[in-house]
């Protein structure tokens, strides 16, 4: 999969959608396990935009987690505020995409 490159306007649009989302994935003491990435991939395929909540991680650890999740999860970190972060990956089949991201 090619690296996603979203513009600032596209990220702003996705963050606006993300404000209305409930947290769908949580990251706690277990850290970034293969099971976590499998669930992230499943949710990204189903929803395209996933809201994640960090538990027990300080600011530096959360920033490092966001970079690692975006890299290993093959998605784009759209934004992070406090203990929550948003990740986006468009559905591989353009006909099944649920979110319309402005060009």
C-alpha cells in the first residue's frame, strides 16, 4: 500500500467527523501487539476512520505510539488530542468507501 498523504484541509475535515465518533479501539498496558494491529486493520476496513483511546501512556509515549501505529498499521494519523487519536485509511475498493474526503 502506498503512503497516504492528506492535506491539512482533508485532515481538518476528518477531525470534524471524528469529534462525533465514539472511541472504538483502546490501547492499554498490553501495548502494540499483533492482535491490536489485526483489530485496527479490521476496524479501518469497516469504518475507514478509527478513534483510539490511550490508557496509562504519557505524552511522549502517545506521540511515539501514533507514529508506530501509522507506520505498522498502514494508515494516516489524522490528529491527536490528549488521550485520544484518530487514524484514517480509505477502503481499498473505491466503490465501498464510506467517507467522502474532499480532494
